[in-house]
């Protein structure tokens, strides 16, 4: 079967400039989406030193009210080349009994714009999905020895599947495994979300 490169996931080597670019984007959107965006942070693989990733900057905005944010953010984000996704929930980790509504979010994406390619995940501040995104990032930042194995897994998976959706579906259980280990680490270290978030994006 010939791979459809228009739909296939692309995972590239880590770009050291991602961190500064993520910081700049977070600062820009923090200003644009204030005061409803209580935190805007660089998350995901591009926020982890040395991690291979899709060349898309993932950001997370924490808000108190998703519906209010959805309406308020639509125009300023549209003006900056973003489009709102139909996806309104995150994957609920295996073994978690939460209803999908507890993992609700809004997602805006920007592609092919004069600026960066970006995903903006808007989640309720303190919700489990908002917390998990930060825990995943910070656990890998604190465990650089685990980065090469996860990066290799992502490259191998991206080469094996034809669609980004399939890539995400296969990757989700691996993220669940990492999060289980990360939760133990969080308990042992006293990790909390947003610690030092004014500088750590």
C-alpha cells in the first residue's frame, strides 16, 4: 500500500529553537486571550528537550469556563489564522472511570499561516486533562534518560501508519503508561501544576 503523505504523521528530530518559539507564542496568546486565559503554557513533545516531535507547537490555555472561552476566543484566534476543531474531549486514560465530560476541551489549530503551526488546547484549570498535559511534560523534563526511547517509539509509529488519527490512537495507551509512572513521581516529589509557570513554558 502506498502511504498517503498528505495525511501521514510527520515526526522530526528535536529542534532546539522550539522552546524559545513556544515561549514567544505562549506570551503572545496570553496577552491576546487575557483575562480569561489564566495560564498559557508550552506543552507536548516540542516542550521537552531532545524529544522528536511533529513540527507543531502545542500550547495549553487554562480557563474557568469552557463555553465562555469558546465564544470569547473565537474571533481573536480566527484573526490570527486559527480554526476551531470539532474535537471537544481528550482521551480518557485506561482504568480511569471519569466520564468524557470531565476531559472536555476546545481545540484551535493553525496550519500554513505566516506564523508557526500551532495547536491551542483550551482546558478547565485544574481539570485532569489540564493537569496531565503539564505532568507529562514535566516528568520527561525531569527524566531525560527516558526521552530517547519515547522518541524512537514515535518515529517508528509515524513510519508505520498512514493517518494522524491512527497515530494518536496508538500513542494514547503509551501516554497512559507514562502517566502512571509520572503520577508516582509527582507524589514522591510534591510536584504541582503551574509551579514556576511564569518562566517554564
